[in-house]
């Protein structure tokens, strides 16, 4: 499967080219094409900024025009935040990369155009694309840095093909408590609460116990947390017992 080509059109700063290379490699994209870079090529500032992503620059294709850069592409997206007097579908990065993955799955070659920093893509550039990508941003400040735009599109490409779950629990060298451990904790709490006269009046005691059991099950406690609760209860019981013994001595 050949991932989309990232096509930087007339980029003005080497630092942005290097930063774009880093953003690409972060998300599994390594096919960079550069159209008429303002400061020529190779660019030492791009190499310095690319850091560990220098190999993206090493194999970057250099082209004189957008037309040549997209000549082998079956489908091209153009990124722009400005309205265009062109009839084309306008997509979010997520929707565009859904389409890109399906096209790539079918063996098609996909390219994504990114415009120069100062003014973005020109209409002549956008005209060579089949669809437009527009990032939903604050309408009062919609200007994105070149590398930021590449990163957003790259993230959506990678995310849609990733098997990383949307949420995990970092357990910090412990693990979730078993059902039996949570039950024993519930028993311990009920024992201490009953001794303190918490379950009153008697007619509501069953419902109160049920609510507590439901709470313990819902919390998703770890073994370390269960042990902490047990320790709290033991310490409270110890201190109360000591206080009671002190009162007995004073009374005697």
C-alpha cells in the first residue's frame, strides 16, 4: 500500500520543509514532493529542522510545477482555508483521509497539495485537484503553519489505520482488583459502618448497602486502591479503640 504523497508547493522557508518532514514521519508518511522551493534545493535549514526525519528529505522529489508533481496521481486533494470560485467537494481532514485510504486500498496513487506559507495555494494549483481539504479552525484566525497543516492531515491518515484503542487505563505498576477483592472491601466497609451506626433507620439499611455495593463495582478500583481503603479503615478503627480505652481509664 503506497501512502499519499505530501506535495509542498513553492515552500518559502527551509525550516518549514524540515518541520513538515518530521510531521510526516510521525504519522507514517515518507513520500515528500517539493515544487519550486523558493530558496533552492538542497536546503541546509530544512535538514537541520528535520532532525531524525532526514530520510524523508533524502528521497524527496523536486519538481518545477504542480502539474509535473501530480502527473502520476490518480486523485489529488488540495488544502486551503480560503473560499474558491471552483466547484469541488470540500472535506474535513478526517473525511479526506477516509477517502484516501479507500483509494490507496484500490491501488490508486493519492497526492495532497500544501501551499506556500504566505498566501497558500493559487487557484491554478487547486484546479488540478479533485477535492479540497479545509481544517475546521477559529474563523477569526484560520492561518495554519505549513508543518501544522501537514501534521493534522498526517494524523488523520495514521489514526484511521491504527489499531490503538481510543482509551486505555494506565495502571501504574498495579492491576484492577478482582471481584472477590472488591467484595471483601465492601464487607469491611459495611462492618465498620454498621459498628458506627451508619445503617439507620433499619428500613433503609438494605437500600443503603445496595448503593454502596453498586458504587464499589462502578469505581473500577485497582488492587493498590483496595489495599489503601482497607488500611484507612483499620487505622480509623485502631484510633477509635484507643480513644475508647483512654476514656475507660479516665472514668476508672
